């Protein structure tokens, strides 16, 4: 009986300790609309940036050629494109001019090296955080001009496009890494 009682209390202490650790590891609850969206932006930023950094510089010009891949973006163009779109969406949300020259939808052609492209990408995420965190209950649903067409959108809608767009290109970049024998960072765990 004593062993059963000790075992029960041991399990109870283990359960309560696990519960306390789980609660301590739980991220703080978002208090604003912007903070809620920013949580997802931080997630995609981590996955996207580490994936971009995983490709060696000499492979930033890689684009698949086997199969129907004519005219697809190179790895570096994928990264520049996402950075340019992040800047464009964030500037629209903030209702200001982008803080950097964007070039066309592939980003500035002047960015050639891996370091330059990664720096541009990281800057775009910093600017996107600023834009997303500016959202609140008063401005999140105010109609504004869509930077990609003639329809109207809301800042909240635009903010949700950033993670979706990033993950679309992230999936392509993962394939580019694997085609070059590189295991994507998220798959290395």
C-alpha cells in the first residue's frame, strides 16, 4: 500500500510539474490584432530566413531545368521577390512610400550577392513587423486601395497575405534546396 501511495504522489507531482512547465512555455497571449498577426509573421520569418540562409551563395542562381520549369525564378530571385512584396504590403498598410527601392516584383536587380539579398529580406521582415504591429481594432478593417489591383482591401487582409505569400515561396525554396542535396533547416530536427 505504501508503494502505491508513493507512486501515486510521485505521478501527481510529475503531472503538476509538467503542467506548470507547459504553462510557463506558453507564449504570452496577444492583446491586439497586430500582435495576433505578428505571431504568425514571426513564425514564417524564422522558417523563410533560415531556408534562404541554407542555400550556398554559389547556388543562389539555381533554377530547376528538368521538366517544365522554363522561366521560373532562381533561388535568389525567390528571396528578393518575397522581400519586395513584404516591403510593398507593409508600406501599403502604413500608407507610406517603401523605405527602400523595390525595383519590379522580383526586387532590386542591383542585389547580387547572398549577403545583399539576405539583408534585403531581413529588412523587409522588420518593416513588415512594424506594419503589422500598427494594426488595432480601429484601423484593421478600414478599406484601402489594393496594391495589386483595383479592388479595395483592409490592412488586416493585407497583413495576412504576407505569411501566405512567404509560405508559397518557402515551399518552392525547399524543393530547390533538396534538388541541390541540401536538407531544409526545418527538416533537420
